[in-house]
C-alpha cells in the first residue's frame, strides 16, 4: 500500500518524483488563481495560515483563465511510487477526435512559418488535442504507477480540477524548483522520438545535438529563462550547451539551469509565474507567439502547457510544465501534444513530432481507451 491508493476523484492531488511523493486531500482554502501577481498573493495567504501549510494545484496556459490552487485539508510526503509495467492494452477502438485535425495542424505550421519568414516572430509552439472515449473508469493510482514506470525521471502528477475532471500525466520538464535559496530549472526543446533500440537512440541523440534547427529552438528557451531568473539570483549557472534528456518515448535537448537566490527573492510559485509561459510552450517573443497561438490553434489548451506542482509557506516548491498529460472526465479523456516551430521546421515533421508525443499518454491509457488512432489514418486516406 502507498498513500496514493487513497486517491479520491474530486478531492486528491498527487505529485511524485523519483525520490518522493506528495499526496494531498481536500481543500480548506482555494487561493487567488489568475496569473500576474497570483504567485505572491497565494504565498501571502499561505504564510498567514501557518508555517506547515502547503498549496497544490495547476495553473493554465492562458493568463486570463482561472488557476486551480488549493490549500489541502491534509497532506503527506511518502516514498517514491513504485513503477508498474503496462500489462494489457485494450482492442483498437478507432479514431480519436482531433482538434485541430492533422491537415489543419499542418496548415497552421505552414502559416506560422510564413510569419517567421516575415520576421514577425522567431518561434511559436503549436499544439493539438485528441479526445477519446473511456471504455472503463480510469484507475488513477494504477495509471500513476504505469506513468512512473515509463518515466523513471520526471514529474508524475494527478490533480483534481473543478467539475470532476482529473489532470494527470508525467512531465519530463521542470519549470522551476526552489529549496531554500537554491533554484533549478530543466527546460526542454528540440525533440526526436525514441526507437526502442539504444544504439539507434544514441545516433538520434547525436543528431539532435548537431541539429542547428533544434539548437536554435532550444536556445530561445534557455536565454529567456536565464534572463528572467538573473534579477533574483546572486549566482546563476547556465551551461553553454544542452544535453540529451530521455523521456519515456522521446529524446529532448535539455539544459539544467541552477542558481542561488538573493535574500528576499520571491517564493517558488512567484518565480514560476515570472517564467511562465516559456518559449518551450509558447514562443519568442512571448506576446506575438501568444497571439499567433490564439489565431491558429483553434482550441483552448486549458491546463495543458501550464504548470502543476506545490509550494510551501517557506517559499519552497516544485512546478513542472504540464505536458505529456491528459484531462479525464468519467467518460472521456483528452490528450495533448505540441511542437516548436522555428526557421527550418516543416509541417510534416512537426505533425509527426506531435504524434510521437501523443503516443506517451496514448500507450499508458490504452488499457482504458483501447488503442487510439489520432486521425492519421483519416489523413492517409484523404491524402
Ligand atoms: C509542447 C510540448 O512539448 C514542448 C515542446 C518541445 C519541442 O518542441 O521540442 C519539447 C518539450 C516541451 O517543452 C508537448 O510535449 O506537448
């Protein structure tokens, strides 16, 4: 038994790394949840409640949408969750409903490339979502164990949202963590699918490291994060080159950024707000990229590409970027994936990247959904 087995739909929260798990239940106080100064306001409320209080939850991509941040009635830290292999997958259950469709997504990437060539922006991250019916109710603890098994590093999470929706996933990307005066971020950008063969993956990793397009795509993120953190830090270490980070089905370029904060630096959630949305999930410049996303994507990302995590009253916390995730109701599950578009991108390669990223959660959830085809077969027939 692990405290995660007490996970209750509508009430609980789970956040786990390879070292520890946080399991929280209920909400005594719901915190102010819009972006901007929400991080500081939430911290003030938390501090007023007492030194042992924490807040947990998720912040959406949009800075005008409502966040879901709560002070739980109870919480406990427990050991890391033991992974569980994915045993059986259900039968093929047909095509998921895609927004935008694969064809529309490729058109949007082409339109974004037009804006990049016209020098209106340098990078924009365009995403897709697929909704799939559930064939049986989702077992959250079991899904979290499967996610832990697949993603040995990284951040496994489940967060109860209003209207009995469950946000869950395994993110390989750390927006920011703060422990005492030490901060850490692990931004990811620039990706290749994994092959299942370690030798092929080594070659793909080298290819990623040598790809000018992926290195530029990555550098936008690192530069933006380093610039945003610098005013709060007395030391900031930013490696000059990224390394290859292996997620369950993807290889990414990643850079471990670490810093020592100045006295009176903001608490973890406020630092996270200062960084969000990074060009890993939005683009460069941020405001132009947001406008292009609003114009081209055609759906509301909700909590996907926001942040999920916890903070304590001392200012510590861990906030992961909400990717490789799904949002489940009692009867459906919506999956998400996106890819960064820069000079050198092509519509086909970015669509393929989103398919590869969708496969992470599709594989994990296939036990509940059957195998899902996210519109590519329609694409092939039509094309
Ligand atoms: C938007 C997503 O991923 C982001 C985009 C990446 C890229 O374009 O290479 C890599 C990791 C993430 O920062 C996603 O996984 O859905």
